C-alpha cells in the first residue's frame, strides 16, 4: 500500500478509537477524547477524498 493510504487508515483507526473510548468514559476525559478525535477523522476524510479524486 502507498504511504497516503496507510496514513489515512491509521488516522481513521485512531479517530474511531478515540470516539469509542470517549463515549465509553463520557465524564471529564471522555469529552476530551471526543474533541481530540475530530482532527484525526477530518484528516482521514480529507485524504480519502483526495485519493479517490473527488470532483
């Protein structure tokens, strides 16, 4: 696999894991995990859109 695809998958896995952990905890640290997941999910979405050649 190419490097951008690996980065996209890695960022998506981190983001989804942080969302899952944040929902599971959802007190104090949970909100921080949910907010921290946003940049990773946004990064993976931008890379996926760029790699698929969206018009």
